[in-house]
C-alpha cells in the first residue's frame, strides 16, 4: 500500500487503495462508497456470506468476530483470514482480497 495520510484499505484484485471515511461502519461501506465491486446480497446483515473476503494484511489489527460473523464462520468453516466485509471494522492498513474465481463459479 502506498504511503498516504489518513486511513486506507486496499482491495484486491485491482490494487485499489480506498480512503476510509468517518461515516464508514464496515469494510463493505468503504467498498460501496468507492464503487469497488464486492458482493453483498443481504444488504450488510451478515446472513448470506457473499461479502466474504480474505484478509491478506492487517488481520492482527482486527477485533474478534462479532456473534453474527462467528456463527457464519463456524457454519462455513472459515479460515482465520476469511472475514465478512459487512461485519469488519474498517481499520487502516487492511488489505483484503475477494476471490473472483469463486464468485464467477457460483453464478
């Protein structure tokens, strides 16, 4: 990630560094505001799992999964680095990757 002032999250693939606004409540909010293509069929409620991303950098900065995300992670056997963008707090320096290949397969 390039050195910039303020908080940024990087979205892969595409290498998009997006600033985090004070209004952003989740990583999904950051993506939607910046028009980053990120699936989210349940509207950010954490019930569908389509906004699942892999945290490539910054996992140690995140808090534990909330109850909604923990239940989804247990049901779908998520790895530690798999998180729901709609339930993740947007912290500076995160690098997240959405597996586009899996997204295309599910269509």
